[in-house]
């Protein structure tokens, strides 16, 4: 049964990734309510499968219509589309499938090795260390915003503020409930995710109705030639390492990994002049990196409860909805569950290789679904999904309100991903701060006197100052 | 004409430069005021921090960051919001009103109207999003996921 679900989720994930406007994050958010009635193991296996498959499938639209199905495939457009224009779409898609599979498998093997180690180390963490670690996780939001680090941090802080809505479980004091019983348990993760990732995207798409996409016909997919492998194997391995490492960093996901993977492939290439004009190495570098980031991102998500990427944040919300709290104890108390995630991720990487190779022609047709049909359907799924979780209309209103808020945030350069991560980490941040204050006799500054906490706080300062310093260095250089 | 276009653009830049931080600070000030009305718990029960302390800390952080926003060098002239976005928003209001009749009537009507307003004119496509897809989703969630939808004109026919 689980195997069948994983196969179906792989097909669903590839479809989601191939549809322009939908990506792994909003795909997982929209499909999260479908998993509510499933067993937790099946539910999380389905969500992680969609995550991996959708990340891969972004390459299909990137190569065929020059529109990345997911932002992580933006760099794949640079060389994939020129190759497709030259009549080599099949070769480009073949390389995308091979490099994605290799990158994905390497990262899952790293996940299998690193997550238990990290969880073991995290056993030594007391509340002050967890507090400092969560602050570090939130500080990484500074680098994920498209427009401004300050706006990204503000979005995260807004998410943390939203997490305070409801009854404070330690003191039973109501906060920001406005006398509404429905808000006493707080603002649900799922309706907010559906709002900011689903409804907000619908409104964004409403503003892009006039865009005409040129679509290249795909005749046949072909496996890369021996010469292609000889040319790209180093780039694939390098990008797999880069992607896994970037994925492990809190909040940094496949998009940043693919950019760095692509740039490094170009830097080390013997033919850098071909990049941007249809280089097979460019596709390998980008796709291996973005798929390997998926496994990497699950390391801090499972071991520490800190999301490693935007989609991992939604999966984390899914874990919480199913009553699971990721962290070191999960590896000892629910090891079967953890290994189910590992194996389903490994399996999906093999599955999408075959589905990607032999089904790309069919999935490429998904790009022909008109926006006028796709997005009303997405809205319908969003509203029913928001309602289905607790069978409460308040969740439908929350999804709609956060859809509008998310649209406005995106329009003015605020990151909805930061908001989602802030909302998820907010509860943990406050709880750990409270516990630290009790432990340290209300002398909060003592948090910085503990070596591990200090280490995370120093990393926090570096993460916050990093973007500003880089901008300064760039301006001095130029 | 060019001057007019430039003034519209600079108006848009001013919105993101001053008005947005202003609105954020106003929101935070109101929220901060609300936090001062939270119940306080006795020292022995407070477990480290009072219920209002953490939200206040976050609100102060937000106010501080909002004050920095106007001085950031990332001001953009954003294009005007297209009419299709306003139409979609208006349709969402219609959706909310129609949910009082029936959740699925509201969903079907919204889907059809959204599709039509985005330019869809094929009857088959409109029927698909208005009628067939909502019906499929209703039965999928009702029969497979055992979700009971709110009662209304249509759902009463099924629930009896």
C-alpha cells in the first residue's frame, strides 16, 4: 500500500512540478490536507515524495517552455531551453533526470548518515542551546528574501508573532483571540500555508494572464551519451555535495543550491563559454544541486526540528499536524518512522528517473493546461483542503485572509516563506526562551555564556551581517 | 506624458518607502497596546516570562526593523496592480457571501466566474470548473476522506 502511495505521489509530484506557477512548496501545502486521514508514516512518505519529485519536474518546463516549474530550476532554463531550441530537448531532459537522480541519491545517503549523528549531538542541548539554535535558524531567513534581508527578517518575525495567537499553554492566558473560541488553539499552520502559497499565487497569476509561453515539441527522451557523462560527472558530484551542504543549512533550499551548483559548474568547466548557450554541464550542475538539496534539507528538519528549506517547513507542519515533533528523540522513539522517510526518499529518486525519462512527454503536456482551468481548480482544492483539516470554516477564512496578505507581501518584497518558517518556529522559540529563563534564574544574558549557545549566537550574527557585508564588498569591488 | 508616468512611478516608490513602514508601525503599535491588556500571572506561575513579554519583544523588533526600511537601498517602482487581480479579489468577496447559501455553490460559482473573468469562453471548460470538478472534489472528500461539509442548499440534498 505504501509503495503504491509513493508511486502515485511521484506522479502527482512530477505533475505539480511541471505545472507553471505550482512548485514543491505550494504543491505540498495544497496536498497536505489529503494526508490527514492517512497513517503518519504514509502521510509523511507521500509529502517527502512530492517534495523530491516536484523539485525534479521543474526541469521539464524549464527545458521545454523556458519557464521553470519551480524556482529551483531557474538556472536549468539557461542551458536547457537553448538545447531544446536546437532540437536536443530529449538529451537535455535525459541529463536532467540522470543528474537529479544521482544528486538525490547522494543526498539521501548523507541524510541517512548525518541526521542520526546530528540528532545524537542534539541530545546534549538544553533549552538555552535550543533557543540559540532556533534564533540561528530564523536569522538564516535574512538570506532567502528576493528583495531585502530586513523585509525577510520582518516576515519571519511576523510569523513568530502569529504563533503567539491563542491560549498560552503554560499560563492559560488568552492572547490575540478577540474572544473568538476558534482562535484559542492558535492559527493553524495548514490554512496559513494554503493561503500564502496557494491563494497568494493565484492572485499573482491573475496579474500575469497576458504572458504567452512558447512551447517546444518533444520528440523522444534519450539517455546522455558516454561523451556527456565524461563531460559532466565531475559537475554532478560537485553539485551534489554543494546541494547537500546548502540544504543542511536552515531555511536555505534548492533554489540557492542550484544557483551555486550552476556557477561552480561554470567556474570549473573547460568550456565556460558554452554556458547560457546550451551547455550540458550547466544542466547537470543545476539539477544535481537542486535535487541534492532536498535530502540535505531534511537533515535539520528531522534531527533538530528546524526546517532546512521552505518545502521542509511545510513538511514539518505536516509532521506536527500528525502529532509528531521532530528532534533527537524521534530517532530513538520513532525510528521506524524516520527510516520510512529515508527509504521513501531513496525510492522516489529511483522512481522519478524512470518516470522522468519515459513519462516526460506526457507530463510536458501538463504545460498545455490553461491557467483559466488550472487556477480555479487550485482555488477549489485550497478551500476544501483548508476546511477539511478541522472541518471548520474559520480555517477557510484564515486561508483567504492569508492569501491576500501573502499577495501583498510578495508584491512589496516581503517573503511568504519567511512568514511560514516563523510561524512554525515561533512556538518553539517562546517555549525554549521561557525554559531558559527558568533554568538561568531569569538572567537571560547567561544564554550567551554557554559555549554551544554562544556558538549559535555568533553564527546568528554572521548570518545577519553576511548579506550586508557581501553587498559592501561588492560595492567596493565595483 | 513621460513626466506623468515618472510621477506615477515615484508615487509607487513612495508607497513602498514610507507608507508600508508606517502601516507596519501602526499595526505593531495597536498590537502592542493589546498585549498590555493580557492577563498577568503571579510570579510563581509565570514560568520564566509573562504571557505578554514575548509578543512585546517581537513587536519591538518589528517596529525597529520597520524604522530601517525607508533607508534601505532597495526601493522599486512596481507596476500597477492589473484589473484582473482586483476582479479576482472581488470574486473572493462574492465567494465569502455565497458560502452562506452553500459551500459548494460558492466554490462552483467562484471557479466559473474566475475562469470566465480570466478569459475562458469555452462552454466545456467552464462546465468543468463550475460543475464537474467541484462535484468530483465533494465526493472524493466526502466518501474517501470522510469529511463532512457544512450544511447548505446543495449539501442538504446529500446529507438529508
